[in-house]
């Protein structure tokens, strides 16, 4: 086996040596410090610190717009060992192997960054990608201790400090007060699969590319609109409200448009943030979760059954169960913390889930929830 010294000599010779000995420190708002070494872009970063429990999928997680404004902790220790796919492969004009067109997280925190990678689909290292996009990373952090701290105290602000620099004494704007959706939503309407028999309006609050691909795969015309766009005058058959970042209480315009769409009784599907916005439009309240639901292994139990499904989620807020008005019910409950994982109207074709239905293979009512929704259109 090659020692690290031999590996560095080899890569210096090949002119691809990457420097990993720069000190980096994660400083939480409660004063806790975690020291490691830098990779990616060696620059400071500030954001809300959250942890994700997925074992794989770091290219997808890093490009998920729902992580905008956040420093992401990956609980699985080894990261980077299968590299990063090519950005050149397109489908529907979208990058096929990523959930958006750039890295959305403010910074990445891992235990063990792999300096080498091996995968048939890889085109470059995670380090090179993060350097090019200006995103810092820390390796060598005890992510178990960090995750325990976030579970016990809840998500909190933090900053990545490079070298011997001191943490900034200027507090960043609190995460809950920033309109991150405005930063990640499309700027103008975009249509995919034009001419299909059924048309869906997709409210882009930070939509993942996989959702667009899933809707098109169901032979739907998808009209992707900005989060605050008044789509209610359009001719459409259903509405999908995407997942996204930030505090749902800040997006009053979107809530108002959803409430107006509910007057038509056309099918509506809300995902993640979209589920929370549906709840607000119905008259319910939302609350911030202590440490959120981030990962591909979140257990969601279907109400009235013993069926529990393993789901893919990225949400920091949830609808408050006892605030749901008459006619609405809790559809799924998260078995980790008891939070609402889904809502449904008892008569109208309106469904909201905290999880990404296009990422769940066999689940709700023995079929994919996305298939069930399409049947309602």
C-alpha cells in the first residue's frame, strides 16, 4: 500500500499535488471549536450548521438548493472516494448528475476526505470542483461529536476559519431572516416537454433537477416559474411546489398564490418547503425543527398504518400538527422526532410531503407517491 508521503511525492512529480496542511477551524456560535485541515477553496465561510445522514450522494447534496446559506456536515466519514461526475452531460438542458447548476452549500465538513477517487463516472476530484466554485471544506473533524452537539442543542450558526485567523466578531444575518429562495429560484418561466397533454406549473423555490426529470418522465408539460410569480392566470392542470431553503414564513407572496390556486380545486403537490407553504396557505402554522431532517434515510410512518418508509429529506421546518384546520390531516409522521412529514386534504387533491417523492421507490399506498399524484391530474 502507498504511504501518504509516497502519495504526495507521486503527485508532486505529476504536478497535481493538492495542499492539505492548511489549518481550518469550525467555530460554532456556542463557542465550540473543531479543528481540522482545509480542502477545497481556502477561504472563510459563515452559515447555519446542519448535518446530513446520507451515506452517499455528496454531488447531489452539495448542489441541492435547500442547503443554501448552510454549512453542511456529512455524518458518513469517508467523502470524495468516488470523485465528481462530468458537468458536460445534459438532459432537458439540465446537468444530468447534479441537482442544480452550482454548489449551493456555504461549506463542507467531513471526517475523512479521500485524496484519490475511483469511479467509472468520475471526471474530477471533489477538491478541484470545490476550489473552482469557491467553496471551502474541512477534513479531520470529529463529525460524531459535532453531530451530537447539533442534536442536543439544535442547529446553530457557525463559521469556517482558515489558518490562524480569528473568528469574525461580526455576526452574520440570522438564517431565519434571509430570503434564500430569491437567491436560488429561476428568474423567468421555463417550459420543459412542451406540448404534452397535461400541464403542471412548478413553483421553483429551489427545485432539484431530479424533480423536473421525474415530472417529464410522467409525460407532463412542466412550466417552471419563479417562486413569487403569479401563475394563477395561466392555463394549467396541476401545481407542484418545490422544496427549497429558508424560513417559510418569509414567502407570503408564494403562500398567497397557493391559496388562490386552492380555490380551483386542481391537484397540488408540495415537497419539503413546498409542503410547509401549502400548510400556511391552508391556515396552519409551521415550526423550526430542532436539527431538521437531512438525509436519504428518514423514517416516515403512514398515518393509520404500521407502514414506515425510508425517505429522502432536506427540511428545516415542519407543519404544526394541531394547527391544521378542519378538512386536513397528517399523512406521514417522522419516526425520529415525531414531526409532521406529510399532510393531505380529506376531500381535495392536495398533498404535501417533507420528503422527495421522486426519490422514493416503492412507498405510499404500495405505489410511488409521484405516480399517485399524476393519477389525480
